[in-house]
């Protein structure tokens, strides 16, 4: 920061102006960076199930985006923040680009992906090492040509003959002008450190957008819905269609206690049975696991009640998709 002696902010008017500025949005932060601060937006993009959310959680150092073996787990844009020394990395996780169904939910997810890559300093384009198909190609086609992109060849732990990757790599380099090729595993701590190091030089010199200890821009209430949704997906396996969703009806804080009521919305009566399970056992487990995770996330005691409702056709209905919080 410039320390010009001619512009000290001492008079009451100056203080008032400073206060007013401090109270306006982060976007209006002063153009002069605080001494040496660097901060950049990094979008994590790729087709469903390549490991984007796993990568985001590892980069942030805490679980903030839910993951599962089921495709289409992530539905919203989620920001994860990591501050190391003077560098602040602001990662944006996106739902994988949806190509299979043209319904209202998927149209909304695609809009979220497009919004995320528009204005970033760096893109992490995630694929499974050794693989590239039409779905990957569609996401790659969305990358703005001027933003630097790293090719993240994830799940490298699953590749047994690494030498066989060379032709694939040449093929990938021909497809896009990647700034770097990063074979790695999102589950390997050393790889994550190395990736943070590679991203560092793309962070422009500018003031931080978040506090040094902030991890996400998402509210506890939002995280609660996501955690219930993750347990739902994990515990119901493949039989429950991905169109089921979770809404939070109540989120109350009383000192060191959270009272939360959630509704799982499914499309059909038989889906309701899958969620509730034999003698309510499945729903009970969803509730227990979600509560434990919420307790560790919030550091408080949690009372969680979960209801299940049938609302047929919600994923095909634009107005409902908006009402459930997808733009
Ligand atoms: P997303 O849809 O791209 O966000 O993918 P997720 O992060 O939800 O991960 C999809 C699946 O891939 C999960 O079962 C993860 O545990 C798994 N996964 C993610 N990264 C790795 C990795 O580096 N190696 C292996 N073996 N599995 C991974
Ligand atoms: Mg995801």
C-alpha cells in the first residue's frame, strides 16, 4: 500500500468516508491492495464425478462441498477459501455440466457453470487421468480462451501403467492450450500442496475478498441442507433418482444449540419408501449421520428433525426449481 504522507485519513470527514467504504460491499473494496496481499478466483470445472468437490474440500482443508459416487451431487456454486501467508485462494466449485437431460433443473445447473468461469483468474479443468469423452469435451468447450487453465488429471492413483498416459497427454495438449499438466489425486495431501503451489503465481496482487479464517461464503443453513442431501444420496445408493432434494424449514440458534427441521422432497411415493426404509431405519441413519456432521461443523449441539414429502415433477417445473433455491 502506498504510504503517501499527503493523504492521511485523520479528519472526521475522512473517517466517515472510510466507514462508509467499509460498510459497502466487498466488490467496492479499495483499489490499492493492503501490503503485499494477493487474491484470485479459481474455478474448478469438469463433467460430473471426476472429483471436483473432493478437490475443493482438500484445497480448503475442510469439507465444505458434498461428494458422492453418484453423479450430479453438487447443485450450487460453492466458494471455498484458503488463505496461506499473503495469498488468498478463492475456489469456486461448480455442478458438472449436464448434457443428458434438458429439464429445468439441468438448465439451471448449466447456467451456474457458465457463470462461474466467466470472470476468474485461473481454471482447473478436471478430468479422470487417461479419459476424455463427449461430456468432458462439452465442458472444455465452455472455457474462455484467454483465462489460463491447468489440466488436472485426477484419480491418478487408479492408473497402473503410467507410461501409457503419454499419448493421451499429447492428445489433451492438442485440444486446449493448457498452461500446465497436473497428474494427481485429490485424496493425496502432497499433491494438494503441490497444486496450491502451482496456482500461487496466478493470484493477482489485490486485497483479500474474505477474512483470513473464512472457509466458505455459504451459510450454516445452506450447509445443513447439503449435508442432509449428501447422507440421503450415500445411504440410498443408486435406486433413488438424483431429482430428490432437501429444504430447510427451520434453522434456529439458541446459544450453543441448533434446532433444525428439514424436508426431503422426492418425486414419487415409492421413492418416499426408499428414503424412510424398513421401520424408518434408513431415515433414522440419515438423520444421525447428518446430525453428527453438523455438530462437528458448527461446534454445537444439534437437534435435527427430517420429514419426507412427495412433490411429483418438481425437477421439470421452472417455478419450483427456483422456489427450491436453484436460480
Ligand atoms: P464431482 O462430481 O466432480 O464433484 O466429484 P466428487 O468430488 O463428488 O467425487 C466423485 C467420486 O470420485 C467420489 O466417490 C470420490 O471419492 C472419488 N474421487 C475423487 N477424487 C479421487 C481420487 O483422486 N482418486 C480416487 N480413487 N477417487 C477419487
Ligand atoms: Mg461435486
